[in-house]
């Protein structure tokens, strides 16, 4: 009776894992999982230990599939994707967590957050654009206006009509 009950219980847990995979099929960043089963051997102190039959099954491990999923574009410029290995590092009131879900937006203070309000963390940069390697902190985008600076030079690339006459007046005056 024990062997059959053990098999039924573990089959039910396998169905739980399958149901979780189906329920999260359209969840951004979700990685499916499957169960790894193991035989439970009977223990015997007698001389006939080699003739013992197992006493059922057990869940040896839950294995998560970390294969690359599909990357698709969205209309949100803060939706991010990881191509390859890695996770987004998130901070919720000092508690660090990791996620593959890259759906982010700005909160009212300009922090990049996920739908649950966890702040995306990363390394800061100095005024020259150099990465400040220290403890990662919440990433914030300022909404303050930048000071205006006059343009001092510019370049333009264009094609002129070869049928037009060559301009020979120096300096060039477009009103002539």
C-alpha cells in the first residue's frame, strides 16, 4: 500500500508543477520547472537485503529550465529583456530579490520599478559617464529640466542638384 500511495502523492506534485507551468505560460520572464523523481530503497538488516523491493518514489529535486525565451518589443521604453544568463536585481525596502521579468515603469519619485513596486538596482555613473563600481543602488531618472546650452557647430550631409549653377560669389549670400 505504501508504494502505491507514494507514487500517487508524487504524481499529484508533478501535476502541480505542470499546472504551474501552464498557468504561467504567458507570464513575462517565467521559467518552467519539472520534477526529478528518485526511487526510495528498502532498508533491511537481514540476510536477504539484496531481494528487497523499493518502498516507493520520492521527489529528488525540482529542476528549473533556464533556456532563453522569446524577446519581443513593446511600446514601453522601460521594458527590458535579458538575452542570455542573468537576472534583474530588485530592492524592496532593503530586501534584495532577482527576476527575469523586465516590465518596468517610473514611480512618482522617478525610480525604475516593477509592477509590485520593487526598485531596479544598478551601478551609478559619474559626470564623465564612468561607472561607479560600488554597492548597487536603486536607479532613478531625474525629471528636472536640463540647462540649455547653445549649439556651437553642426554638420549636414546632403545631395545637391548637379543641374544648378555653381555659386561663385564669396562670401555666399543666399539673397543674391
